[in-house]
């Protein structure tokens, strides 16, 4: 089995970090998790016990410049992990969880250990929303996938999150500079940052996020809740298969190392087999 690390950087996001530590700790071992708090004004949460956790001076004051610096820093940390004997490094935000399809009968580490990865591997991105009127507030007391069943197939979250050698991630882990992406079969990145209206409203009221320029971004991405509430949900297996083909061959002319999907807004319903995974 390959030795795999996962790293993330957080600021005022302990709800999702709690699930991040729980999930990746179970899949990879807590000793292989690397967490960087962005800002010395934050206290390390008790649930991080057993992980490798560091408090870093706050990076930047505006979302665009700060994101570039943040990913430069995390790329450097990932490169250092390879010198410590890791075979693969996963880089994701605290609200992103990479999941191997349960139909395979193996966990994330076993799945990735069986893959031949040159530079990077991308899971297919699924952006979860809250189906208003049917799904309540998101809670840590139950698995997320028991509480949320609908997601938009999102090219923004088909990221080269898994790397096999030192390289430079672009902002938000959305691309690797100088390299193509390769979408894995039966592997998904579940994004939950906009899967709860209450949490979204709280982020909009966070003066720190607003000061950094996140307000417009949060409003824009919050449309996921509207999509899953109002749009028809399609068959998961059929449309994720088609999405892999589409995103593999379709590219933006100004970003050839990012996937595209003709701006389609496809909502899918997660099959029952995923419910206890996350």
C-alpha cells in the first residue's frame, strides 16, 4: 500500500475541518494529515489531536492574491512531504472530500494505491447543495451523505488534487501549472462548502471573509442550493460517466489544463450505496 498524505489550510472553518479530520483520518491515518491554520489569531481545535497541525501567519488580505500565496505555500509543503517518504499527496480545502465509489469494495487508500499516477490524478467534481423544503440543517451528528442527496456536476471541483511528485498547484487546487489533468474512474470529489443555507448565510456575515473579497464569490457559488432545489435530478451513474468523457475532451480555450462541460447545469441524485461513506 502506498503512503499517502493529505493537507489543507483553514481559516474560521472548523465545522468542515472536523469532518475533514474524521474522514481522512479514517481513510489515511491521522498521522498522515497535515493541517495549516491561516492566521495566528486562531486556536487549534481539540479534534485535531493526532494530526500534524501548524499555525501559520495569515496569508494576504485579498482573496485573489491570498489564494495564489496560499497555494504556493501548500505546494511547497507537499514537495517537502515527498522527501519524507510519501508516495502521494492529496491537497484539498477543508470542505472537500475525495471518495472512491463504494461499489468497488475498497477505501480511498486502497484505490489510490492501485493507480499508476505520473504527475496527478483528478476525481470527478460534485458540488452538493441543500434541497430546501426537504433537507434540514447540516449536522456533524450524522454522515453528511445521509443528510445531503443532490449535487451539481461541477467542473470547478474536478481538480488535480492528488499528486505523485512535487509540482505547483494553481489557486484553489484547480490546476497544476505546466501539466494536464487526468480524471479517474469511480473517484469523486464531494464539495460541501455550499451545501447548507445556514452556513452560507453565516459566511456572508463573516466580516473577515467579506474584507478579503469573498462576498461576490459566495453569492455566486450559493446558486448550487437553488439548482438542487429547483432542477430535476438525473441518474447518477449515467451522467457521471458522460461527464467524465465530456470533461476529459472539452477544455476552455484560455485554460487548456482545466476541464469544461459546455456550461451544462446537471443535478444528480446520489445512489444509496454512498450514504454511509462520508
